[in-house]
């Protein structure tokens, strides 16, 4: 579970998902690049002024297909998680 949260809402949800999945919730401010392989990567974030936070965009753009199976979008937290 990786997330970017400016004012704390995504952080709370990321921590709940991480607890359920039995994995750590790591903020992109602490780990700016994914350093391990993930079967499923939960990637959490929110829109600010109608755009994705630059730190989240940069992180997503740097992910490689070798590092992960599926990525789930943070906006899908509230619905059923599905691969994008
Ligand atoms: C400066 C700012 C700009 C925002 N702009 C948008 C927006 O354009 N569209 C939207 O749906 N929500 C917008 N929001 C609402 C945030 O996406 C929402 O509060 C979200 O839960 C914040 O996540 P965070 O607590 O993890 O930072 C904005 C919030 C802030 C503080």
C-alpha cells in the first residue's frame, strides 16, 4: 500500500486497507520510488485543483511492469478495488 496524502484523508484510508491486507502503508514522501515487487499495488491519492498531485504522478510514471502485477487506483477505494 503506497499513498500520497496532503491533509490526511487518504492516509486514514490507506492505513485501513493496509491493516486489512496485512501490509505496511507507506507514504510517497517517505519512499519516493517503489523498491520492491508487488503482486497488487494499492496506490492512493486524491485530486487537488482537478489534477493528480505531482508526487503521485511522478511515482506512477516511474513504476515498471516488472515491479507489479496490478495497480489499483485510490479513487476506487470507495468502490470495489479493480485493476486499471
Ligand atoms: C487545495 C485542495 C484542492 C482540492 N481540489 C479538489 C478537486 O479539484 N477536486 C476534488 O474532487 N477534490 C478536491 N479537493 C478535495 C480533496 O481531494 C479531498 O479533501 C481529499 O480527501 C484530500 O485527500 P488527502 O486528505 O489525502 O490530502 C481538494 C482539496 C484541497 C485541500
